[in-house]
C-alpha cells in the first residue's frame, strides 16, 4: 500500500488526514487478518522508525524522501523521484519484493507505478479524489493542471483501478478516458464494531450537552469543499430554538478557514450555537455520532462519503448533498435526505423536518444501521483481494501491451514521475 503524502497512522482531523487514512489502515488490517502480508509505505516525516510492525502481517514502512519533517502536500511532488528510488532500495534490501502494488491518491500513483514496473507486478490504484472533478465542483482553490495530467497518465497505465462508487467510475471514464474493463467498483468500509449506536444521554453527558436539546453534527477535514458555510447558513434559517452544531475536525493549518466560519456564525447571529471541537480521535467519534440528532454532510463533492456511513452505523440519520458517492450510501427518505441544491434553505427545510419529528428520526435510525452492513470491512477486503488475484493472474498470463512502448527504461520512468 503506497500512501506517499500522508501516513495511515497519522491523527485524523487534520488538513491532509481523513477518510483515505482510515481506508488504507483498515483495509490493510483486514487483509492482514486474511493472511496477506501488507506493507503500508509512506514518506518519513519525523523521528520515527523506518520499519514498524503494526500488528500481525502488517508493517508501516517510512521512506526517506526530502526533509524528515512534515511538509505541504504540494511540495511532496518534488521528492517523488527520490521516494521511488529509496523505495526500490528498500525492496532490494528486503530481498522478497511484492506480488502487487496498490497506490492511493495521485501522488502515490507515480512512485507506485514505477515500483510495480521495476518488480514486474500489477499496479492497482485508488484516487480517492479527482482533480478534474474537484475543479468542476468547487467555487475556488483550483487544482493544478499538473495533478490532472498526472491522474490521466496513472489511469491510463494502471492494471486495475478501484472506484468507491458507480459515480466515480463514470467520472473516470468521462473525464480521464479510463478503461472500464480495468475498473472495479468496491465501496469503502466501516468498522461496525467501533461504529455502533451508544446511549444518547451518556454520550451527551460526556460532551457537556443537554439531554433533550437538538444537536447537529458535522465531521471532516475543515476545507471549503466540505460546505461548512452552507451548514452555518442553514443553522441560521432554523426555527427550532437552542440547536447546537458540533463541528469536528480541522487542525492548526485550518485556522484561517475556522476564523472565517466563526465570523460567518457571528454575523448570522448563531455563534453561541456553534462549537468547534477540533480534531477528535477516531475511537471517540461514535460518541459524537450517537449524541447527535442528525449528521449533516453538505459537501460540494464526496467520492464516497465515509462520514455519512459512520453516522448511519451509529444509528444517526444523515442530511447530505446529492453528490458523488453519497448517492450510493444515503437512502433518500429511508436513512436520511439527499439535497440536490447546494444552498442553505433546502438543508434547513429537511433539518426542520427531522428535528420536529422524533418518531421519523427513530425510523431513520433503525434503517440506517441495517443499511450499512454491506460496508463491513471483511466484505470489502474480500472484494479487494479478489481484484488483486485477477490482476496478478492477468499479469502472469501475459504482459501488458504497449507498456513503455517507445521508451527506454529511464525515459519511461521519468515520464511516469513527471505525470505524463
């Protein structure tokens, strides 16, 4: 598992940590439990061991590339050639190689693709988010052209592409020209032993919330794409008195956006109703989900929407944007509501409906928990393992046509690392 720009063991809630970190760690754990030997490969960014046993069949491998300290995600692209070379040296020292390389995010796809070619094994990739789609969905902060060009090259060369939803699969075909024969739609998973309904009054007491007060919850990386501004405006539209909005996530690097959202709440007259909780440990999130009446996911785009699934696993109804993978996870009128317009009024309308109807919330809660059984990690890992087996069998039966055609080895690898 190659995760170059962020460690699967990094604390959640920061600007570069979220659903992908959970995905890589939990999938790797489950594959390890199935008997696969898994290395999670990331960039060394502190005074940490280069190789660390996480649990049985699972290690984290930290590759020195650039300064041994946290750097901005955008700066990591300049160290990917060094990352690829150091990764090959590590593999040579180990003396056993890998049967398949699975890269996560576009930056990992560059050195992951080079390593797979050097080892003559399949390269699987999961993008998690797509630059072209983010540019079409968001209102600011355009993704660089280099990223989109790199994603196209990775999608063209990969032996297998994992998409989290049918919608992501369509987008890869439409905007990147990806071969549908090499794509497998496998949803993300959720730990249903961790994420389960807890006693609401107990959870509210732990969080200092009144037992009967209405509570809304937002969870995620604090960035504009996540639509927190829409939620704060919707909160100001509510007629229900005394609603508390908990905003979970956002580290020091999100301080500017947090200050902007605080000003928005003050200007809207709801500052006293909004609590910025900051990053929360993963194993404490069920307390927040279980304490809330509704979890709100007003994102401009979500490739899957792990927060919605975690909330439903805790029996909490969801009101979410009708975008991306959320369409495949939230069942309209059964486990929550999907809002087709990215503006406050329709969010406020559905929130009012749920907050005013405890019986409806209870019905949604029961349906929500049962709806996520299909996302149990064992089910997901078995599907991914089957995809690995298919890719390995294809690679062993024949070489990929045109791989590196017209390139010498060094020129081909340079093209991959340059994103061409």
